[in-house]
């Protein structure tokens, strides 16, 4: 994400993180607890923050998980409204996602093609 966003000075990106679990083996309630705990650990270490490290959907993590992460960040940082809205991408439209949402990989492919890479 850092490589995709930095050429146009968009402050998203950071690192890649994952949990080594099979989501199909867990109930939705268990997945929510796991996701919220993961978010708490990222927050404790300063690893979830607009302009520093912004989690995004990937395999096994979609809008639902991004909404849980945003909610957990907001719960832990109630006075940080800006970072609470921008701490993750890919959240549901009802939680503040941009209406014109396009897969970033598609945008990067189009940009690379346009500049001849």
C-alpha cells in the first residue's frame, strides 16, 4: 500500500499484518473478539494510525473486519476523531467509506500502464 500511495502523496500504507487463522473455523463472535484484540495490540504499539500504518482489506478480512478495527480504535482513542475515521480503509459505506471505492490494485495497474511500466 505504501508503494501504491506514496507517488501521489496519500498518507496510507505502512506494513502488512496477518493472523494465522482459518476464519471458517471461528464463529463471527469469535472473529470479532480476535480482530478487536489484534487492533488493541496494534494500537498499544502505535502501529495503527493515519499516516503511519493503515490496515486495509485482504484475504479473509473485509468490510466487517475493518469496521471492527475502526470501532476498536475509536473506543481506545475517544478524543482522536480524525484518526478514528482514517485508521483503516475498506470499511463499509455506512461507516465512512468513500462512495467512489475502486480496488487500489486496479488503480495502480492503470497508473503503471499509463506511464509505461
